[in-house]
C-alpha cells in the first residue's frame, strides 16, 4: 500500500494500476469503474474473422504436403483456383464477405496481380519465413499506405515509406533511439514538446541517455461557438522559430485533451519551417486521427520535415496485437541531415552499419530505424512478425472497402455519445466537434469545484489535500479510477477520463460518483463552518 507521498511520484499509469487494485476493495457496494486506461471496449470483428479464415486456408495449403506430423509450406502453383473453391465453401459471414471483397478488388487497391498478393499473405500468415523485406512485406505495405492516405494523410502528394512496428510504443522508442544513434539529436540538444501529451514523450527526454533541453509548448482552453477545444496560441507556436530547437514532438489529436490542431496552427507551422527553421524535425503521433471528422495530419503538409507514428490499436480495438507504423517521406530532413553530419560522425556511423552496407551515405534513415531496432547486428532477423503484418493489412483493406464508412461512423458515435452523457452529468461545456476526437476527456477538477460549489470551498479544499489524495480516496471510497492530467502535462488538478473503455451507461455513473464525493466534502465543509446542522 502506497502512502499519498509515495503515490505522488508514480507515473500516471503506475498510479492507475495501484488505484485499480484499491477500487476493487472499495468499501461501498459499488461496481469498480476504471476510466484510466485507453483500451477500447469494442473490436473490429470482420477483419479478424477474415484473418482466421485466411489462416485456415493457409493451413490447408500446408497440409497438401504432409509426412506424418510434419506439414509442408504453402505452394504458389494453382493457389488461385484452390482459394476460390475455399471461399465458395464458406458460410456467409462478415469475414468471408471481407475476404471476397478483397479478392474481387484487391488488384485495384493493391495494384498487383491476385496471385502475387495472395501468395504473400498466405505465406505470411503461416509465419514460416523471416519477414522479407524486413521493413515491411511488399503488398502489406501497399495496403497500409493506401489506408494511411485515405484516413490520415489526405491530400498528401509525396511518396513515402513505412516501417511496420510492434505498436505505437515501439515506434516511439525506435525513433528516439535512432535519432540519438545517428547524431541527429544529442544529449543537451533543445527539443520542443507540445503538451499535454502521451506520458512517455514527457518521460523519455529526461532519461540519462538523452537529457534533452525541453521547451514546452502548451495548449490552452479555447471556446469556438461556445464549445470547448484546446489549442496552441500563436505566441506558443512562435517558439518554434528558434532554430536552436532541433525537433518537436506532438500527439495530434492530443492525449488527453483530445483536440486536433487547428488549420491556422498547421499553416503557422508551415510558415515557421519555410522561413525560420527549415531543418526542424517534426515527430507526430496520429493514433487518434481516425476519431476526428475532418482530420489533417502535419505529415500531409510538411512531409519533408515529418516522421509520423500511427497505431492500429485504438481504432480497431487491437491493443493486444501490437500493430503500428512509422512513416517517412522518400525525401526527408532526416536523410538530408545525415548527409551533412561532421566527418567524424559519418565515420563512426560507417563503422556502426558496416555489417549491413558499405555505402553508409546512401543508407536511409528509415532503414537505420530497422537496423537499430535489432541493435544492427541482428538486422537479418528484424521486422514485425508476418502474421501481425497480415492482420494490419486486413484492417487496412477493411477500411478501404468500407465505402460508406459505417465502421468509422459507429466508432466515432460511441465515443461522442459517452462524452455527452458524462458532460451532461457534470455540467461541463461540450467540446467543439470539428477538432475533437472524443476519445478522452480532460477537465480541471478544482475549477469545476469552484464553479459548482463556490470559490472559497475550492480554495480550502486545495489547501487541505492534493489531487493524488483525492484520486486515492475516489478509488477506495467510490470504486472509481481516474488518472492525473498533470502526468500528461496538464494542470495540477486536471483529471483524464477515457471515453473508450467502459460501457456507455457507465459514463453517467462516473459523473455521479465524482459529484457524490465532492458533495459529501462540501457538506462536511459547510458543517465545520456552522452553515448546516
């Protein structure tokens, strides 16, 4: 059992795990509600069913060559005809319908012969070979890139490459490591963080290996048509004109304030790069982009300067699959900066990568990411597992074939309706839909107290306790787990509530439990002052 003092120093996720255990032991007869984690409570069933059906076909192909307990490997010869017979024999299900749709339109979407992509997918889902190419399989890459262009990179004109990785978290780690390994960032360098943000972006730069000089660019609440959004003022964005800032890291839409960048902010970034900081490295994490109605990624307008991390985990309910990508334009600032490194650094990198290439100057940054992910020496065994890559391709193709966007509309509407229930219960100002992902809710608990129970009560409550103590009591006494917004760069008394991971009606109950605890504290406060008997 942590004391309040010990709990203060925990990361928000470690505190959340502790609070979850506490909530299960809540003294009141209430069902524990953990709104701390971002794991969605929905899944995309059709692409998973298609995965397992394709897997069954792959097993039947292996079984065509059998010696006792040993089976063979899928053979390309006449596979097309056997697959058509297999599909025809399946019952009508969403998975069968998706595979049939891919079969009929795959050539159009992937731009390659049926035989080519089918054999790659079947062999890959079998998992009988090392990933080849190690960065991402050829036709898997085509599917993912088509998906990203449709859902995240709308309007992008430049060609780009992707590296398939083990979820967004792996992408974060790989990027930080390769930037330092290749001297694009060095300990003590000045970087910028656009906050609030996903906690690791706050924590990693402070590690002894990096020790970056961090400039915070902070968003603030803003009302548009009497609706709330969190945006960056011109004054904050102007900090990036400082050319000593070598990189800026952002989560767009933000976590946990759930706001996408305004068009004006993106235009300001373009102006800054074009006129003041042309070598600025931009790293954007766009995992929540599919939850914003009209999302625009910075990668779409500044592809030369930007590396983009995208994860399939939230949108498809696939956190356990560990599926993500890093996207880089064919021509990019990272490669340009590598070419202009001091000769001493270039020589050191020649030694680092000489087991892979003798032409280090032509060794692209995205390929260095792959090599660094396996400490270079194990580059021959690099790459995301091939069955994982197939599932990622099937998620992508599922979205591409959903011309009515019924899945997207449903996923967005679930979060927005839950948000409505919570906000109405707490009497909060609703967010401005145009920029809002509605995946999380962040609000300042202390300001909410002052608004609904009076300024003096809020000030006295603040003096007598802390947000950590409040959250610990909320878990123990009311069985409700929330996370501290300050752990994401938010204000001291802000809280983060996931709108994705609980049943819809639970969000009214979350509001009730928060109000119940604060109301009880308010009555006690009034009693102590003789205002009630």
